[in-house]
């Protein structure tokens, strides 16, 4: 008798067979955006004066939620910054960002203000956007990739999301 015929019979007889456990599916997996094209956000960065308080509030929220902090340093004059903000607001991406990060946009003016915020984590901002992923306890997760999104307008939306996901998984 073939094994195929025995398996249904074993089920009828109540014989338990070992079934490998399936990996749990994450409740909010990395979004697949395909060829989605973001729309540049006209002014994603608020007033430079607001940044220190917003960063402090983000860390309080991160400590309460356990999420990492995503600090996005840039300026409203920067095309890469505005496009990256558009990627983060794509309908497939925004819920994932909200589920994994406390996000703060930090306006650096013309790369001449709020630079001290990045320096707290050992990062000198040389170009924007500069993205830091930081644990609620203050550990920088992507010290090797802080400039990786500096050419965001030439990256696919999926590449941006995959990079953020990789950093967040560290």
C-alpha cells in the first residue's frame, strides 16, 4: 500500500503525525511596494526651533511603546528629503512605519542647525537626508548607514523600505 493511501487512513484512526510548525507570520511584515512612485512632500520638516522638544517627546514615547526612534534629518529645500518623506507616506508603508517607529523629522536648515542632535549619537551630518534609527535606550542601530539615503530620489521605494527594515532588525 502506498504512503499516500496510509496518510488518510492514519487520520481516520486518530494517529497523530508530526507536522512541522509553521513560522509565525509577522503581524506587520515589511511592506511590498513594488513600483509605487512616491509624491514629493512639499514641506515635511517643521520649524527648526521645534526639533529638540519633538526629539525628547519621541524618546519618551519610544520608551513607553518599545518602538525605535526614526530621526529623519533634512530640509524642505532638499529634493531627496521630500521624496523620502513621500515614500514613508505611501499607503503601503505608513502603517508599517507607525507600527515600528516613533518618527521625528528634524529640520537642519541649510545644514547649519540642530546638528547637535545627531552628534549625541556620534553622527556628523554632512548631507541630507540623514536617517538615524535609535533604540528607546539611545543606541544607534545604523551607524554604518547614516548617509545611505542621501540619494533617495534615485532609489526605488522598495529599496528605501528594505533599508529601514534591515536597520530596525539590528
